[in-house]
C-alpha cells in the first residue's frame, strides 16, 4: 500500500497512552486505506512497552509499524528518527498524549505543500516566544502535519534541543522567518492534548526549559530577556 499519510507517534514508558491512541485510531480511521502508522518506542526501560506493542501489531488490522531504540534520545531526535521510516506524502507528528475523537484526516482535507498545519498556533506573546521587543508565532508540538518534502527542507527538529523543550519553538522560528512556508492553525481537528501527560510539569522541568531558552537565544542571536518567563 502506498500511504498518503504517515501518522508518527513517539512513546517512552507510557504503554497506557499509546494503547489508547491505537484504540482511538481503530475506532475512527480504520475504514481508510490511505495511511500508515509508525510508533517508535524511544528506549523504554519498561520491557512491557515493547512486548505490548509487538503483540498489538500482530492483532490489529491497522497498518501499524513498530520500531524500537535501545536508548532514549529525546523528543526531537526521536521524532526525527521516527519520520525517517515514513513512506507517506504527508507526515503527522503526534504526541502519545493527544486524544483522537474522530476522523481527523477527513476534517483536515487537502492543504498546500508549503503549509505547516498545527492544532494550536501560539501567535500571542506567551512568554516563551518573547525575547525583548521581539516575538514570533510557533506551533505547539503535540500535533503538526506537513508534507514530507517540507519536513526535509525545514530539517525536522533541531536535535540540539534535547531531551525536550524548544524544538517546536525553534521549528516555528524557521517557519516564521521563511518566505516559503506558512503556519496554519486547525483548531477544528477532533483531537485534544492531554497536557503534559508524557513528561509532566515540575520545578526541574521549568529550570530545564529555561536552559533550552538560553540555547535557543544563542542559536538565533537574540537577547535572552526575560531569561525566566
């Protein structure tokens, strides 16, 4: 089968989340014949995740392709590796904590090759995208859809932002500073982000995000003010 859409998931030690996503796709898009599903187990230390995914791939009727890494390489690098397996014309980056409530491929429909689709575009001053007097839009990284050729041109996620945070902000910066790409919000897609179910929020996470912000500012030659949004 030549899939038009590659639905790409990354999971790490969250068997219940990826099981829920597969269940949802069986309910809502199994009738379609134009997609493939790629799940990359990003080095889960719980061996049950790998066994459960292998078992699921053997019983589901979905076009489910399972890949495993021996060691967790982070959110951005993990998705880059997962997308490298994609055969579809259009790639959908989907976090394993994004609940699916309907045929989002049908709702999405056709879009232009140089459009980058997200469920939530952050266009206002949200702190993390503000550097002094300068601010820019970015796509919340839990769901992004774009043509595989566009992903390749943009270069995927910058792997210096690892294991997580600011990879989606950096992608948004590349889109917003390019004359070739445009960021499109599709809040009507039947999905919902189960906020921070994958990594979670904590004081330690906040400190790490500030560290990634400083790295981002250095990359783009920005004044890191405020340093702690």
